[in-house]
C-alpha cells in the first residue's frame, strides 16, 4: 500500500485530494498537514512513502525546508 501525506493549507482542496487518492484501495493518506511544523510532525509515524506539498503554506511557512 502506498502511504501518502498531504501538505495543503486549504481544507476543501486537501479533503478533495484525499478523497481522490483513496479511491484507489492501494493508496492511503497518512495525514493532512497545513503548515511546515505540522508536516514535520506528521512524518514521524506512520511514515509516508510520498508527500504532496503545496509550496506556499499557512502561517507564512513554505513547503521548503533548509537543512
């Protein structure tokens, strides 16, 4: 099963993407995050295989993380 994290600050869009992803029984959304901080918390467990990230997020954060 492909585990996917959605990082999107628009709730309706995030819910729509989740619904579309989960139409395929081989895909599962592990979580929805709306900013960088919550995205980083969401990758702990269950660890996703893939993240769909909106680059301009809420609370003046971005989808980019510098090392």
